[in-house]
C-alpha cells in the first residue's frame, strides 16, 4: 500500500498569511479593499477575494475615492508609498517583515553611496519593489552567467537577495563576487522559511517515488520547489489544485511526497491530499488532518526551541516556530531589565532560543519566554563566578525588601542592602537603572529554587583601596584633580578625587562671601580642584576650588587705576565714612570728608545703603587690599579747588585705620 507524506514545511509562509489576514480584517471592517497587484500568487485565493468585492490595481492612479489599498507581501517601491501618501489614499502595508528589512538595508546603503546588487529575478514583484528603494539603480543577477563583475569594479557594493531565492545558487553567485570585488558587504536575506521549505522538499523528494508540488504556476517559490524536487525525483508533478491530478497517476506501493508553495492555502493542500487517498489504491491511508499534523512542529510546555523573529512591536515579539500558530514573547518575558525595548533585544529575521510557557491552541498562539532561556544559560556563569570570585557586571532592575536585584547575564542576583553600597543609602530605589560590578558571595538552594547572593560593596572597597594607594603615591601640593561632590556640610564640601575624598572648606569655594555651600556646588557636581594640603598619616586632604584668575582683587588690579571714576554701590555706613562695592568682592572707603564739598556730621546725612553714586579712585594699595575713593573731588571744581589726591588718600586711610 502506498504511503503519503507531507513535507515538514509546506503551504503559507508567515508573510503571505499575514497579508491575507490584514486583507480579511479590512474587509471585515467594511472598507473598500483593493490590492496593489494580486495579494498572492494563487488564482483560487485571488478569485475568492474578488467574490468578496476585492479589486486588483496595478497603479496608484487606479485607486478610487474611498478605497483602501493593501500593499501585498512582496512590497512596493518607495515611490509608490510616497504617491499613496501624497494623494492621501489610505493604505495597509502588508509587506512581509523580511522584505521590509531588505528595503531598509538597501535604502541605508544606497544613501551611503554604495552600489546595490540584488540576487534574484529582475521581473519578480519583490525584486522590483526592492529596486525602488535605491532609485531603480540596482544591478540584478539571477544566475551565475549573469554576474558581470566589470560593472562592479572599484565600487563599494552592498549585496542582498530575493527572500525566495535558491540558497545553493546564492552561495555560488556570492562566491564569484567575493573573488572579484574588494569593497563588498553581503546581507543574507533569504527567508529562513523559504530555506526550510526548500530543504524539506529536497529531503522528502529523495525518499519519494512520486512527488507532488502544489502551487501557482506563476509563483517563483513554487517553481523553485518544483526544480529542486524534479532534480531528485524523476516522477515529479506541479499542480495548482486537485483538478489537475491526472488519472492513473498512482502505482500501488509507491512512496508519495507532497509539498506546497508559500502561496498555497491549507484547503487546497487538503483537497489534493483527499483526492489522492480516496483513489482506490490508496484507501486506508492517513487522513489529511493526521498527515498535516505530522508536517508541523510539535510543541510542549517547558520545551526550549529555536524560532525566527518575524515581527517586533513595543509590547511583544512574534516568532515563527514552524508550528501551526505563531509564538509570542510578551515584552516582560524578553529580559530581566524592565526598561529594555523589544527592538533593543531582538531584530527582525534573527533566530532566537525560547522557552515554551504555554501552548494555547484555543486562543491561537503559543506564549514564549526568552528571559527564561537566558537565565538558564547565565546560571552557569553565576556558579563559576561563585567559585572563582570573578567580578561580574549587571544592571540594577529592582529595589526589593532589604536589598536590590541585579540582572547578570539574564539571571537575577540578590544584593542585600548592607552589600549594595560603600556608604549608607536611605533609598535603594535610586540605584535602579545603574550598571554595577559585583561578586557572587554564595548560592542558596531551597524549596523555592536556587538563588544567587552578590556584593557590590566588596568590589567598590577593593577599587577604592587601589585608587587610594595610587593617589598617595603621586600626591603633591598644587596638583589638580577632577572630582565629584559626594557630601555637603555647613562648613564645606567633600569631593571624591579618585578613591579618596578631600574637603573644600566653605572659605575656599568662592572669592565672595557665601552663606550656604550649595550656592556654589551640589552633590553630584563634577568639579576641578587642587591640593592645598595632604597628610598621608591622618589621611586628611584639604582642597582648593576657587581659581586665582577669578580673584576679584586680581581682576580689580588689572582693570582699575587711581583716577578712574566708578559708579559704586553704598553697602555700609559708619561714623568715619561709607564703604562701597566697586565690583563684587571688592570694596572701597569714601571718607566722611570726601562725601560732600561742605562739612557733614555723618555719612548717613547724605548717603543711604544701596544708593549708587559716582566716585573717583584716589588711592589703591593692592597688597593691603585697600582702596580710597572720593565723591568730593568730582564736585570740587564747580565749588572750590579740590585738595591734592595724596592729601585725601592719607586722610581717608588714617580714619579707616
């Protein structure tokens, strides 16, 4: 009796299935759906959609008002997307994610000035769409004979492939390019599902006496399956459906194999299978459901399997597992880091190992976890580090009762509060998000499972000891350091200058008088300081912060001279005169005798605190930091002859003393 087997990978690929689903959703929402070209290379499916009112257009101009255009899985050139946007036509982008990735690669490399090479059929809609993302300037090769490397001589080249291209031929073509071109980068963009389908077809064809390939005659991937099968099985037939199966095809005892192209729905495969098993010499064989089930991957909760990322959203990742339904990794099952974005963890087309959390056919998906696999792999690193005391790096992901949790190689490590920091921190949640180094103190194994305990403090203390030793070996008065303000007190700021801390006294923070240290610096500020004094025995370090060039008396000496007239501010009134601010940090004295041309009893008779007045500098002792000024000399010419400047200065200084 004959045996009928279906290839492991047969029928709809993810991209085609997704495009059809998006089309059906649009129909269900009551939209006037038109597809840009046939949605798939299968006449029966296209006809079924036409019966639901779906039209096919070949240009943007054919779209009518109110139409919603579905871009098929093959994708379209950039100019087509731009035209739809420009005309305000609503469209659904059902481009296969694998094809969309090629568009991005081509667009980015073309923008960098590279020559784009596409390995594929120049007349295939997918290749035409890809070419449209480099201004239709790509060089296209479909066979080894097509390769003309003189076109590529001395050019910077980017090579991509049609997703359904035959892998063996791809490898032969890129070998030629590699051997003749110097500046070239290759992107293997053959869809893994295509590769799997071709491999399973080859495997089954070798073991079959009769092989049936089901699919559209104009489907590129179906024709490739036929080419592969017919090269391995002499009796190979390509049919679009059961109606094309000729009578007398089967011979009793033959091993029969079946595969189907990516555009072939299950119901057509079922129809072919049922027709064959209902033939007289095939009675009693497997039902289609049984045979189709055998062609699919079997999944069980707790398994670790490998799949291909086919879609990434902000909340979940879709994975093709070769199962009858897709697998979904929720964002919180991607990584122990709750802040990580899915696109930072996985990329489109990437193969990932995942843990099967739940197989749920009723809801049509399989729940997966990547972080469980990462944790299992990372645990070996944790156990080894516990023995060797190797320093590991991780990210603080959570503050919990009495400590924090650090994600290390996908594994959660608990760090007690006493080992979390070098000094006491009241709120450990401030550490969440930080990247830290730690050691594994021990591993506990209880009824709840294994748990790793780590210490950040031990690493910090060791690093601090090394830095301290290096500091004291090279410290010298006047040496400058870049440090971080760690603590602020009423009398100054403690600054970490690389493993050691020194004090910047409040008097060393500013040339002007300040009441609060935070007027100048705050915790966390990065500052430039210098050594005033360092005592290796007591380990006390005195630091300076204010710079000589910022000294207001230095500025005053460089910008003022006796005889200059300044607009000054009265800041204090005393019986013998008025102190005025010339510039911030520099004060001078106007003696009572130099306030007015007529004799006054006290400065308050003429001046008030805060008043701005013009005064002339009549004396300046920069070493003693004393400046004498006079308002009177500016008034004297209009009233009486002014006394000599030397006399005024001597009188003012004498009274001030």
